């Protein structure tokens, strides 16, 4: 019984880590958006907001591509 419990916990750990990484990314995006709205220049603000609105999945793709250039 204890072995099954340990196995279940070990399987669940990556899911919690992924969730928390995504939540941290979302919090960072919210902070970045707040900072973007402080920019007076409209074009610069829009560039900032575009960057702040990058999805977590797109961020992951970009990070993976940077780690493994072809």
C-alpha cells in the first residue's frame, strides 16, 4: 500500500510543478501588463502589451527553440 502511495505522489509531482510554472508565468504577465500601461508612447505600449500577451505555450516553444537551435 505504501509503495502505491509513493508511486502516486511521484507521478503527481510533475503536474504540480507545471501548474505552478504556468501560474508564475501568468503572474509575471500581469505585472508586465501593469508596467506597459505606464508607457506614454502608444506604439511602445502596444509592443509591450503584445509581448505581455504571449501565451504560456508560445513562451515554452520559444524557450525550447532557444535551447535547441537548429
